[in-house]
């Protein structure tokens, strides 16, 4: 994803929090956000409400509170790299 057209904001695949969520959401014209994470997804806990769920696409919602979470492809092997956009954030 290094020099894609979506990188102009200064954010990138190693950003954190809301910045990473917005980067992944807009990357490659939005094509990345709904792409499945290899291996069936990442088991995690919502960083907002604590509910357990599986992030199956690069941008996804907690099924309990609809908190927005994302992970970038280069970091998608480890659930610890999932970032949270913050309470009340909506796409």
C-alpha cells in the first residue's frame, strides 16, 4: 500500500486509532474496506464495549455496540494490530 493515491493525507497502514480506520476505509478508492481478512478474520474484543467478535473484513463493526474497528493488510496477521475509531465514531 506504500505509495497509493489514498496515502496523501500522511496516514498510512501503520497509523493508529481513528487515523488508521479512516485510512483503510478510503484506501484504494474504498475497495479494501469490505475485502475479507485472510484466514477467516481475527478474533478480538471490541475496544469500546469489550464484546467478543470476529473482524472478518479490513473495516468492521462490533455487533454489540457498532464500534468501528479496522486493521491494515500488512498488519492483519495479529489481532493486537486492530485499531478502534473511538466511541461514537460513525462511518
